[in-house]
C-alpha cells in the first residue's frame, strides 16, 4: 500500500509547495483534482493538454518530490437533469480521461451522478425507499434510461484512451451510494466500473466497512481515508438522515472527522487487513474534511495514524509453517 493525500485540501498553495509539504510529511502519492466539485487548482486538464511541455513539467515535479499519482479526481454529476450542468461535469471527466492517458494514470475517481425523475426535471431526485411505488418508477427511469446508457457510452470512451478504472465514490445523494448499487452499475456496464471506497460515507449509513470490503473485493479501485463521528445524543433522537448544515456540528447526527477521531485504531487496522485479504494493494488517500481541526493539524494527525495502521511491505512467506 502507498500513503496518499487528496491534494485539494492544499489548493491554497501552488502545486510544488504542496508536493514539498507532503513529501516532507512522509506521503508517497498524491490524488489530484482535475475539475468538477474538487476543482482544478493544481491541475487544469485543458491547459495541460494544449501545452504538452506542461505535462512534462508536471511529471518532473512529481519525480523531484518522489511522488506518484494515485488517481485523478473530478467528482461531479454528469447526469444532472439540467443539461448545461451535466455537460460541464461530463466535459471535466472526458478531459481528465485524456490527461490520464498522457500521464499514464489508470484510475479516475468520480461520482455516478443522479438524474431527476423525468426528462423535464430541474433537480436530482435521490430515491431511498421502494414505496409508494412512484419511487420504483423513478428508479427505473434513472437507471435504465439515463444512468446505465450514460456510463456505457462514457466507459467505452475511457477504454479507448487506456483508462483501466473508473472508481465511483459511494456517496448518498447519488445513484451509487452503497455496495449493492455499485455492483448493480458494474454488472450493467462492465468491470471498468469499481469503487472509490470511502468509509466515512458508509459509517453513517450503518454499513460496516469491513463487511463492505469483503463484499466488494476486487471491485475496490481506490480508497479514501476519511472518518465519521456519530453523535449518539443526536442520532438517537433524529436518526442518520440529517440535512442540517455541516457547520452546525453540535446539532448534527454525524460529522466528518479526521482518521481516528470517529473510529479507533483497531477498526482502521481491520479495514487495512481486509483490504489486503481481498487483494487491494493501492493507495490509501487521505481526504481531510474535519471542521473541528485545521487542515494542517487534521492532515498530520491522519498521516501519523495511518502510518501505524497501514502495511507498507509485501507479505512475507509463512516461515513458521
């Protein structure tokens, strides 16, 4: 495994400063934002594709700081019911594919997206229950008329340009939000579709990440290291479906936390061990979204914690057997 950081949290620094900071912190890889919700502060695909010398400069910078790219990330909603919004996210993904081809990167992280409930809808409609039966009609439209056709077409483009893995982050609010929905889309589109496994989005849904890792197995293509703290007082009153603002931490049922501040070391060691059991040996990429800590403190605590939880060396032989 390699310790990585999703570098958008350092968007206030230029890329070289960010890479220097991460290298000095013992980080081995970097996940770069290339558009969509993460933005493109460090890497602007259109600019780099128009200027090949800038691609070479980026490669040289990574070499200088002994860093590899774990993934390019352009999370968005390319099936948004408003066509102009969808087109912007779709373009960000396609540009990222072209850049990944030039950089030799095989993994792109994004969201599945979520359509509306009909062709004339204005906003996405995330369905979470099968009754009344209207919701099943919405799901049928979303999956069979929008989501699957979009990803079949988009996956074909990605394959043409050498991309191996589209790692969809299982995130509530989008059609792919748990292992079942991830496997449903993977079955329909093909094994270029896999998971960006972010336990923070699973914890608050009541999913055990260790069980989910074992269930997904080889379909795990990337891993975000982010934690969630469940507020027992609020959760037992209001449940986990919480729409209160993230900034109102004391009233929420759950909040995102730096690694180790939602779940203990044993929990994270079990996740790391089970990733190894199912054959995942890729990046563990820290995504810092802890509103109770500064970027520097939250990131440094996560780095220290994961250096203890992760396994960096190849498995040894069973010398005792």
